[in-house]
């Protein structure tokens, strides 16, 4: 079946502009995650959605970052007033169940959106 | 603090040589440990997890709680093993966010 999809695959923007990144998780997956991969860095957790629970936003680097998940499916990550340090690959992942089970679910990753802030 | 450390940015070996990618972690609870792999132009994907205790593509990893390590090993490297490898942990049995190391690029030369 279809995996996690993300759009756009590449985004070039000017400093100070707002951007929206989209993630379509695997159908039926209740948990959705956003990570960021900066040049030379590992993957950094940003935010996590699980069903109807309040999202865990503990990884968002600043209040310029926000995300929502509509209808328990598609998610949008918004970065306002982009800065050059926001340049990175933004990865979305989904998993079947999320929290409350005895072992961690496998997370399935999308291809990522490469954001370049000029 | 929760942290995953992969001390090597690049590991370069010849085909047929043994490989060990190092991973150390610090975590106050009871973590689950994973290795993820990203081949060129492909998505990040799970390679193996410590609770499965299985060998995938000839790779194994043993969780050593005393040394807080989860090193990835393969006795005979193949060229197709060339990829970026990430060690990661999550809290066992509940919260699923992954904490990743910085990654090690494995280059296997013919």
C-alpha cells in the first residue's frame, strides 16, 4: 500500500516568509510525528500527535513553529517568519498505535521535505 | 538527559571486513533501542530493534545495559550495506517519540 507522503519535496523560500509542509500518513495509523534533520545533525523530534489526545509539542524549537492534524489524518507543519537556521529536511512519520502499548511501534517515514531559507 | 551518541561520523571498510557501528545512550528509564538505516535516495527505515533479538541483513545488535551501549555489528560487510545508520531510543511501553543519534555513514569499498 501507499506509504507516508510529504509535499512539497523541496521548498525554497526567502527569510521572513511563512511556509507550510504537508504530511499524509499511512491510512489507519493513529500516531504521526514530525522530525527535523539539519545539516550535520541527527534527527530532532519536533511534535507528536496520537489520536484525539493533545499533541506533544515539546520538541518545537520556537513559537514560530506550529502543527496541526485535521481529522486524525493529514498534518501540516507551519513555520512562520522563516530564518536561515530553519533550513533542514523535515521528516514525517506515522505508526499504527502510538502510546499506551507495551512496546514501541515501528515508525514509517516519508521522503521528507527539503526546506531552504535564503 | 536523554541522549544517543554515535561517535563515528564515517566508517570506511572493505568488502568482507567486519563492521561495528557504535552507539551509546543515556536514559533514566527503561528504553527501547533501535537502528534505522537510510540508503542512498531512499527513506529512513527500521533495520532492527533490541527487543526482537533478530538478525536483519546479517546485522545484529545487543543491548548492554551495564555499558549503556547498543552497537551494530556485521561479520562480513557487503557493498550494498553502504548507507547512513542511525541509532535511536524511545521510552519502552509508552511514549513513542524517537531520540536519534547523529548518524554514522558506512562506506563499504570493493
